[in-house]
């Protein structure tokens, strides 16, 4: 990590890579209105008191979030203090915060703290002060059965304010990135809401489906960034979904792919953004769209588009509406996805496009709707390959001299892995044919034709 010019002047905070510590640093920084490296002890004292008065004194925070989910039986969230006056609770909290602040020292070149690695520890901390660490009696949780986790007081202090940036999604969701720009956008928004008292509890927008919540948060961050700031990122984006109950802690980690982030940032500025929203909606399962009145009725349903993007699986089929024989978003939109997310070679994309254009021209010229149906309903690689062979033969019989594709195109671009990639090629060819032929299909009055049994079975499989 690059050191700042102020290091020798007593810099307290630089980012550590620890999600709880970094969240607390961002929360303090945005609360005070200073860059993290500019924070001093007086800033920390004032912020701690103001945060308690504005946020932590709130009953929902004090009982449900601070004690219930983050710092059970903590120094400033013990159930035994619930019946005490606000002033008594504040006095106890400030003793805790000021005790840590008193022990804070500037960063050094090295140290024993497991978060920053640049300060020595004064004492050890347990799960009532640092989430997801063992309690005092669970010595088997710690290295060498030595109780407590090795955090310096400055990092431990930052963790006390990490809940400010947490998002309620069943358990708590913590966003973390090594991109200062992304973290700034998120922390600035949340702290603004807290200071404006528009949040009486932890940030909660009614999401319980974690994967859907991830895309919602990323979407918000992208919308908040200016077009000038949007660029390709190789930064890490990670979400930590956890609870720190005394009865049982839990942690699930979700890595948000940088290529998916870059794709979404491009889509947001794309003229076909509305089509992308249609594609996303097609990913929701178990939704009766005819009776949906608001987003809250389906936003927690499983979404196969989101799930596949997170899992590195293809979403090409969601660009295709087989019932309407429609290519949603057009070739430019799907090409953006193929290049950015699937990392598909441009030569392969162009080869598939050229073959699809040739097939579309043949179908329209010969008025051969049956050929399109065969291309749609092919159920295996051998069957699909045979259909292409028959089409090539018919083209020759019809006097068409141009080849549909060369041997090299077939081997290198159409089916580079044979049986493993044929479905992907089939879907892309259908997409392009639908895009080219939809006016003709509408003119022929065939857009609303009943799906074949094979198509129905295929769509049912997609729903599973």
C-alpha cells in the first residue's frame, strides 16, 4: 500500500483490506467530512459522541442492530443497560469509545495488529467488540488457544462504527471494495441518510434475497457515479452477509465479478437500457406478471439472470423471447455482454453473426418457416449439425453460390468445443435470425404461433 506524505505527521487511518475496519474508517471519514488520512483524535471524539446521539441512541439501533446482530452484550449495547436512561447509556458508551481513542497511536512501518499490521496491540478483543471472533470461553476458536483477536485500538475503534454502513437483508450485508471511489459513493449516501435521520434503523429497503440485493446496491452505486467517473474496473467488490448472534454466528461471502460490474456500467449508459431491464425481469421466477402492481411483489423472488451472472453462467437465452420470436436489445447489446462478460472472441461473434444472416436470408427468400422451426427445436448437437448440413444442401440446389460457412469457421468459431458449445451457438444464431426476420415474421402473421412441444419442454426446463 502506498504511503502518504503525512505518514510522519501522525496519520491514524489508512485502509487495511479488513472489511469491518475499512467500513468504520469510511463511516468516520464521511461523518466528519475529512479524508481518512486527515482524521485526528479530536475528530474521533466528536464523531463518536455525535454518532451515539444521532444513531446509536435510537432504540432500534441499540437493541436490534448493535446488541442483536453486531456486538452482542457489547460495552455500549448490553441488555442489562436497556432500562437505563439515555444519558447513562451514553456515558457508558463514551467511556468505551474514549478508552479506545486514548490508546490510538499513529501508523508505523509494522506492528502486531492483524488488520492494519502497522500498530502493536494493547489488548485483545472478542465478539462483543469485533464481529465473528470467538467469545472469551471459546479458546479453541483462537490460534494457540490464546483468547481474543489481535487488533490495535485504532482498528478496534473503527469497527465500532462499521454498522453505520451495513445493509439489512435478513442478516446484515456489508459492502467492501478496494476502490476508494466506489466506497466513497456508498458511504457518503448512507451517512447522509443517517445524518438526515431518514433512517430510524439500519439501511433497509425490504430486500431478503441477498443476490438481488447485491445487484440493487451495485445499481445504486452506478447511478450515483457521473459518466466521467465510470470506467473499467479491475477492483475487488465483495459482500459479506453475516450475523453475530450469541446463539450462532454465520458468514456468507459473495464476490461480485469486475467484468459484470463493467458490463452494467456500460449498459446504464446504453440507449437499450430499457431492454436490459426487460431481460432482468425475465429472470425472475414464480411471478404472475399480469397481476403485479409494484416491485415489492417480486423483488425477493429468485432471479436467474442475477444468479447466472454471479456464478459465471450464460444468460444468452434471456435475451431471446421465443414466444414472440424477438431479439431483445438487438445485436449491439448482446455483443456487449458477449465481449465484456463471456470474454468471447470478436472473430467468433462475427462468424456466428454472418452465418445467422445467411440463414435468415435463406429462410425469408424461400419462405421456409419450417427451417426456422427446426433450428429452434433441435435438441442435441448431432441433430443441429444435421439441420445445418441439409440447409447447406438446399442452398446449393437453389443456386446460392456463397458458402454458409467454411470448415475453419465451423471448427474454430461456430462449435469450437463441439457438443459443449453448440447450445450457445444455437441461441446466438436464433437471436440474430429473430432480429433480422421479425418484420417478415409479423408480416407473415406467424409471430404468435403456438409453441411446439419441444419448445414448451425447453421453457419448462428453464423455469426449473
